[in-house]
């Protein structure tokens, strides 16, 4: 999968969710041209096509080559380097999707427990109920993007996963993020014990003292580790305590963690 295919797939996925939300919205009365639409479009372009592309190029073109040169100079072979290089693409995809989703589940919990990480993550949780749709999935701070990209791309590239496998895994995560935030209702079938969905993720965004549902693609981790919640009705209020004072808009949101400290809410 090259960059062009990745971009086209991402844009087609966005178009599909725009149409689906218009035809079968879950929460009635939410307008397509809702508050924050312009700034969220900026977040999409900036986080995916500026920060994401730049970080991946830096990791592949600078960080890994420097690591290899350093190990060669010291005469040591880094453990597990290139381990997956000879695996079939299907095996690379399966391992990458499962392992990275579990790692991101753990990091997502840390985002709510470590004060500085929570200040970064607040940008994403500044989404209000009338703003919650597929596009809101990409409202997050570039610092959070940095943390997730390093966690995702660096280990996979180090282990020898192909560029196609890494991009396919990234694409799946982005499209599933669209789904989790979409104004759609997929019901409460037994699949909810394996896969994340809008009903579950909306409760992750609820204004509550105990955050739940940290999964990205799979809800399985939340059910296994006791952090799952899926009531029949949506939460009454989204956000966090003090959200009224949180800056609105693209530029002001990005500057927030640099000029403000805070305390993370407790997580079980």
C-alpha cells in the first residue's frame, strides 16, 4: 500500500461516514454543519498529512538508520531487529493489528492517569455532544500524535514489518476511529464483546470520574480488564470537569498543554 492508496482509502472512508450519518443518525437533531466543524477539518489535515507523514518519515529515514549505524559501530546486533521481515503479509497484519491495539489500549489508559498526558488528551475530550461525529475522531494534540506514532510505527519498523503492513494497520485504526466517534448506532449484538463501536466509545467521552472503554479497534481488552461499560442509553453529558474554560478552536487547543498544568482524573 503506497501513500496515494492510503490517502484515497482514508478520504473514501470519510465520505462513507458523512453519508451514513446523514441517512441514519443515532442522536437526532445533530446538524451536519455543527460547531467546531472548521477547526476539526484543520485537525484532520494537520494530524494526518503534516504531523503523521513527517513523523513516519523521520522515524524511517533518521531514527532507525542512526540506531543501526550505532549498533554496527559498537559491534552489537539489536535483539529482534527484522524479526518479522520474512513473515507473510497476512501474518504481519494479524500480529500488528492485535499487538498494536493492545499497546494503544494501555497507552490510552495512561493518557487518563498521567497528568501531563491527560493535558494533551484533553484536546480530544473537548468534543461536546453536539460536535460528536466521525470527524471529531481526529481532534487531538500533535503531542499525543507524537506519542502514538512513536509507539506504533517505531516498533513495527524495527521488527521488520513491511510498509504495507504498517500503513494498513494505521488505516484500520483511523477508519475505526471514524466509526467509534460517528453519530451511528450499531446496536448491542454479541460482537460488542470483541469490537469497539459508537455506543461504547461515547461512554468513554462521558463526563465521569471513572473513564471506561479505552479500546481502539477491539473492545475485548476492556471486557477482559474490567474497564468496559455499555448502557442502553447514551450519557447525559460529554467532556470533563472544567470543560467550560477549555479553549475552543484549532490554534488555541494546540497551545493549551504548553501553558497549563492539570491533574488527571482517577482510573480504575
